[in-house]
C-alpha cells in the first residue's frame, strides 16, 4: 500500500516538475545536444569501453526525443560538432553503482551547453543492464576504465583535434566519486575485504556470495590509479570515505568540489564527504540542505514512465524539486569547471 501511495505521489510531483521543464527549459540546459556513442576496447584488461559523447551543435541542427523513461534533451545523433575557434575542454563522467552512461545526462547536457565536450562511460560489469558481483566488487577497475577511455578517446580521429588536452575535468557520482578520489591521487590504504551478510551493498555487490568475495585480490585496491591528465573534479555524494585515511589522501593536489545531500542515508556526509573535505587540502564542500537524499543526482523520470524504473534507486522525497536541484548542481559544476579549466 505504501509503495502504491508513494508511486502516486511521485507521479503527481514529477508531472508538475516535468511539465515545467518541458514548457520553459532552463537557460542552463540545451533543447538539443549532439550525441555520439563510441565503442573502444581495453585489450590489456579485456574490458569494453562504451561511452556517450555529448557536444555542442549549430542552432539549425534538428534533434529527436529519446525513447527513455528519463528526461533528456532532444538528441542530434552523430551530428557535426559546432565549430569553435579554440579546442573544447573535456569533462568525463562516471556513474554510480548499477548506473549507466545515461543516468547523469542532465549534467552532461548542461556542461555541453556551457561549452564543454562531455564523455559519459559505462563501467562494464556494474551497470543497470549488466551487473555481476565478481566485477562490481573490484572497485579499482573504475579509475582504470577512465584512464583507458581517455587513452582511446584522445586518439580518436573524429575528436582528437577538438579537445584541449590540458583542460580535462572529471565528474562522478557515488562510486563515481570514489573513482575520482583514486584518479586524483588518493590511496585507499584502508580498503578492506567486504563481508557477506554484514557489509552494505555499497561496500559489497548485489547477489555477491562468499565465493565471489574470496576470489578477488583486494591488494589491487591499495595501488595508485592517479591520472595526471585530470585537472579538476566535481564529486556528487562520493562513497568509500572509510577506505582512505588522511594519509592516503595527502597527495591529492587538484581542485575538487564536493556536493552532497543533507539527508543522504547511503553515503552519509559525516562518514564520506566530510572526511574527504577535511582530509584533502583545498577541497570545497557544498551541503544541499533539506530532504536531499542520495538518489537526487540521477536523471529525472518522466511521469508517464515512473512505473518503469526501480522505486528504490530513483526514490526521492516528494518535497524535493528535482529540476531546481539539478539546476543548482549544474550551476555549481559549470562555475567550478569554468574557473579551473577555461582559459
């Protein structure tokens, strides 16, 4: 009964917000965005690297609505990139546990509208469409995915000449935030083997067995996965604060802005964001007040598709205006990256 009532409430709230979104799109978000899906392969680790590239397009380019439960801008698939006198700065985005390259498209679209090319990637084995415990448990595969994707993307003849390689930023949500901490130079010196039946899903993995857990070499978590090409990071509700001591974070020296909801029960600020902010020199922390939970950073759901998605993973307090919160968060990200990546 509760679930039915919650879904009905979410339907009404989302309908009102989505109607507003459709009628008068915020100046932060484009009506049309260029999108191209790229397919690379990391032969050293036998991992596919699939990403969406979001980019500015000319005003005369037409876009199409995406057949998807989530709210997106109209997409101009494979359209030409808008010409620019200077190469574009690049932002690469990492999704959370069981997410996908689509789940943070609202942020990618806003950054594109602000003059960035944006890459969002799937972390193979820990996505909404393919989530397997043996891969998902190996969190350290994520920063390696980002570095391998950059290796390939920056050599892609279609995009290589368009990117200012000295102006690359990163944005990550939840486990994507952990990914960013590794890429920035953090050493997970307190990363421990999870325990089936005791550790939370954000330390463990869905449906993980003791055999799955025992099959993995957790010493891999203790290595450095720093990528010096990344010059600034915007992290939303970053996870795994418990995996890094203050000493393990001391070698991070790039600008980082962290945003997190005050009511986040999955990655409580006191255990994660606060620890990172206090331990990493110069980190800025923005606490989003009110009933802002962990899942507010995922895409907004179309009201007519609310029953097509997981009520758990997209559940948001009805009092929270998702559109306004995404606008606020996107504005913070744009201001941050403009300060640190734009010439």
